[in-house]
């Protein structure tokens, strides 16, 4: 698929969806929200939906574990981080406790 043919999977979402890309560690970036990257990382027994600091030195700020097989991706598509602190249906949260509409601290947001 050409980039010009790709369109956001969820219209009206506060997440700025991008054409998914996979880095050298197997982490898939789906989009951006509030100064964070919205990513999915394949773990040994689970998949983890992440809000991470973008860039090569960024690390996960929040993470939610899901069963393998696409549950993390579907949760990301259904999630509205402006209204819901955490996505639905997760098995475990690391560290958990995100508040609705919470954004990355201003000093962690890259200059554009």
C-alpha cells in the first residue's frame, strides 16, 4: 500500500494515527498522542500497548498487557485517551493509574 492510499483507522480520534512502522526491536508505532508515541511491543507471553517517549532514548511511560493475537491493536483503535485514562480489557498495567486527558510533561515533548 502506498502512503498516499493509507488513511487513519479511526476518524475523530485524539490519537494522530500514522502508517504503522516497526523498529529494530519489533516495536510497532501506531500513532502519537499528547507527546507520547502509541506503540505495541511483542512480549514473550503477551503484547503490550505502550505510551512511550518518542525518539531513540525514549522509554515506556505507561504499558498495558493483552493476550497475543491482536487484542492490543484493537484496544488502541477503540481507546479515546482524552476520555479514558486506560484502554479497555487489559490484563495488567505497568505502572498504571493514568488519568483521562493526561499528557506527557512539557519537557519530554520533542520540539517540532
